[in-house]
C-alpha cells in the first residue's frame, strides 16, 4: 500500500529535508505553502529523484484552505499517512507593542491550522496503521527563564507563545490518539537552521532534524526530541 506525507509550511531547511527523507523512503509527497514558485521548485526537485510529488497553495492559518489542500492531496496522491506541520508565524515580535488581535494570529498557525489538518486527515491516519503527525517546534516556547529572556531580547515573543501552545497540543494529541494507533511526535529545534533566513552563517544541518523525525516515526515511542 502506498504511503503519502503532507508537508505543511514548505520552504528551505527542515521541510525540504523531511520531504527528501520521506520521499527517499518510498513516500509520495504533498507540499503545502503560500508561494507557488517555491512549491513548484520543490516538486520538480523531488520528481527528479523519482519521488511522486504534488503541490498545493494554502495559508496555514486558514482552516478552510488547509482542509481543501488535504482533500486535493488525497485525490492526487492517495490517503494521508503522515502530516508534517512545519508552519509557523513570527508576528507579535513585542507582545506589549502589538494589538491583541494580531497576537491571536500566531495561534491561527500554531494551533488552529494544525488542528484543521489533523481533523481533516484523521480518518486516513487511523486507517493507515502507521499514521503519524510530526510537528516542528522551536526552543523559544520552552518555559525557562533563559528562553523567556532570549525571546524578549530577540523580539520573538509571539513565536514563543505559539511554540508553547504547539508543545502542549502535541502532548494532548498524543494522549488522545495513541489508542487509535496514530503516532504524534515533535522535534524541538534549539538554534538556527542552515539554509534559512535565520542562519546568517552555519547553523544546524536540516538533515539532522529530518533524521530525528524519521527515527521518531519508526520508533513510535518517545514523542519528543530536541536538536541543538
């Protein structure tokens, strides 16, 4: 039976590495993001490696758009086996200088969009037998004085709030879906990732992160890994 992974929030770095890794393991790959040219380039690169792939334009903060992308992916590539949620919003850099309505928007990506994707794919994930929800997270959401101070200094406070909420959501989904055979796992990345705008020089190799996701997916035991 063929397997497919839907990568939401596709771009350079982690999501590209995850798409490549799962594609190399025999998965067909659906790429979801806001930029058509980036998606088309990602599909072309995957197909050049012999991976079946398709692209779908959608804003991760829009539940209707995410549901439509999942439905289109199912038509193009078959039932969904894995969701990789790599989308994030970096708005609300200084939460005291940001309108509360804008602060709310970071949760549209971190929680609302992710839940829309999970709910849309849940029948497929349950039937798959090895269905999984894999979530990229960041260390700004960790509840430590050091990370709180860093988020304030670097003006990533909205991202910190979103990451903290996403971290909790992973635990809740894991607890609820374990009995249904659906694995939920999270990789927290504590540093800039090579090849992205956050890494001016150097950074964490994204293949290290994609390897961590693959290990979690195969093991289906531990629900969290941290890469620094």
